[in-house]
C-alpha cells in the first residue's frame, strides 16, 4: 500500500496529476492517497521528486556493509545545483564523485522556476547593452554594501557565463526566450533590458494545470541537461544517491575528503577538493528554532516548500570545524496570506488589490494594494494567522478577465479560463475546504468561521469606501476599491502563511571558497547555492534570486575546485 509522508510532501501536485486512478487529492491541506481507489501501480512514487511516497508493505531493506573507501579529485555534496559543479569540474578533466542525500537528484533546484542572467551572448546578439557593472553597483547599493562586492560580481557575471556554457549543450534555444523589456529596466531579481524567460514546463509535471511550484521548470531543465552531458560526453562523474555527507576530512588545515553515510554504513571519499551544495535548512525544526524561534509561535501550521533533505548539513559539518554561521546572514522566509498549497490561479486572483481580505473576526485587516510582501508582517497578527479573500462572482470574473487580457499571461490563459471550476473543485474538498461558496454574505461568514454580523458590517463599510473613493481604514488607492457586489454567489479563498526556504550558513568569497569566522578560507572547500550566506541577510529578501546565485556559484566553484586540484 502506497502512502505519502505528509511531513515531507511539498504539494507540487505531480503525483495527483499523474495518478491514472485519480486516487490522490487534498485531505485538509496535504495530499493523501485514497486506498479504495489506489491500484498500487507505483507511478506516484516514481514521479515524486522528494521521495515522499513509499510502498509501506514493501520497504527497501538496508544492507549493512563494511566501510567503503573511494578516491576522487573533487567531491560534490548535493545533487541539486551541485550537478552543475560536477559537470564543470569533470569537463576540466577531474574525477568527480557526487553524493546526494535523497534517493533522487534535484533538491530544491527541481522546484525553482528560473534564473536571471544580466548579460549573455543572446543579449549581445539582440543588441542589448552590457549593464553588468551597473547591476553590481545596483545590488551593492540595494543592500547597503552588506554583501561582498566580489561575491556579487561572481553572481552577476557568473550567471551569464553559466548560461552561455549551458547553450553549448545544444537545446537551450528550444526552451528559453529572450524577452526585450524595452525602456522598463526591471530592478530586483531581474535587472537590465532583457529577461531570459522559461515559459513552460518540460519533461516533468506536464499534466499539471497549475503554474505554481515545479518540477519541470528551469531548475529541472538544468538537471537533465547535466545528466545528459555526463552520459553523452562520458564524463568521469560517479553519482551516489541515498548517500549523505556527514563529516569533512582535514589534513594540515586543508580539505582531504568527506565521510558519508548510506543505508548500509560509512562511505569515505578521499579528495583534495569538496564542494558543499547541501542546500538550506528549511526542514530542520531544530535550526529554525535556534535562529528564528518566532517561526513556530502561531496557531496554524506553516506550509514549507523545502525538500526533506534541506536540514542544514553544511552548517553541521562546518560547526565540527569550529565555524559558526552568522545569524545576521541567514534568511528564514515567511510570506502570507497566500493560497498555498492549493491552486496558484486562485492564489493569484486572491492577491489582486481589488479583492478585500477579512480575518476570522469578520474584519478587513490590511491595505490589499500592499501585496503579498506588504501584508506578510500583518497576517501574523490576525486570528490563527489566516485570511479569507472575498468577492462576488462578478468581482472575481473581472479579475480573471484582467488576467486573460494581459499579454504577459497569454501562455497560461487556459488556466484562468477555468477559475470557476477551480473554485468549485476546492469548495468540494471533504475536509477543511479552502474555498467557500454561498448565496448570501451571512451564510458565507458562517462557512468561513466568522461572526456574520461583524462581517456584514465590515463589507458595508468597505463598500461605502468604494463608493466614496476613500479608504479611511487603510488608505487603499481608489482604483482598487472595488465593492463586493450586492448579489451572490460570493466566494471566499483561504490564505495562510508559507515558507519557501531557510537559507544560508556558509560564508564564501568571490571564488566560492568557504571562509572561517576570521575571514580566511579553508583550502579545498567550496560553497554553492542555498547552503551559503552569499546573498542573504536576516529578515531581508535576497536582491539576487536563489537560482541565479546557485547556477553562478555552481559553475564557478566547479571550475575553481578543478583548478585547485590541478595545482596540487
């Protein structure tokens, strides 16, 4: 009998969309398998990227073995972005062993949509200006120069160099599109006049009707491209899945390898260079309590999208060497209200500024035009940290029509055409439905667990604000003050807090070498992606996206680790 480990499930919808018997659906806020519908074909376990589905009647036995000793030039710990480092080092002639804690490669990279190179050969061919130095300056200024300039330069230049290299594998032009942003320079994670867009999934989760969390997007594409390169170029890369890196080996203060553990026992890998691509710590309750105890203070469980192997193994290994993480350079994400882990179409619609939000007291609680990031701090102060986004059918239809008429959403227009079906489907969930539908406001309030009289009064006050064009409560601009219509049906979409990841731990320099607390580097040790504190600050979003840094740092560290091994 197949079961889903709900603690590990990130709710990516992959198993539910692929199941031929439609035996998998939400029960409460997690996916579960209906044993009465399941025919035990095992497809769900094969498509689950987090290895969260198992046949509990036939567990895989652990076969004990004597300690194993292997040798390599470079060891890569982590098979998400780490596979980029492995291929890069192997192309430079190094023998590489990649160890991955999970039974499958991918990690959080499999759930990342895109990365954003500032300038590539594609930009050059399109006649776009090279603004990389301007981008470096912008990112440093945006972070008050807290980030290291060499590290920022590695991110900006390295991501573009990575993409040019990726194109050499021959398929990038079929899946990426360079979008000219014209005069509207997009600052933030996207900078400059051109955006490399990855508009649709490939290979994985193709049946998914939801454009939310992967797999199948840019991170998945990179993973498969690297695996194809290992096969096609016969690169000297040995991959050990189900193998967790536990301890770093040092000789005379230099890296000498890593001690790992698989189901059967110890695997010791001797190598002069080790790359830590072990991910963040979003699935470690212990570390989150240490660095962000407020994370667990609410009444409603926070959905976490981190893969189950994200337990901060890089932090543990560095602590054994006496190197502590800097709490000011860790980021524990928390956002809300968001309609997760349910339909992203409804999540988009619920966060439109003309859809008012109400708490469980039946009161409007925020300026909805502040958006997700603006409302995040306030949602934590609401009863049970939840909110209902409420509009009439006509109000939500207007929102959907706006998405459908927006050229930027043309590739996924089919999703917004089915918004009413999505609402009805989620309203029919047998336990804790995340959508409520009612013909009257009073009935809707009762379904949502709000006092009807207070809610109706709040709606009346809001509609009066809309009629006058002045929001005396929260100051929402007049163009977003759309009244809740006087005629049903009315819809309520649940929003809660969620966390995408908890990131950081290893300080690195511009060459991606891991640093000690005094700023000196550990010879032979490199850090990659979410495991590092390169882009992160306490309580602040990274100005350079996680996958952008992951690709840049993996590409850079793979080359540098190979060169270091060569020099020895």
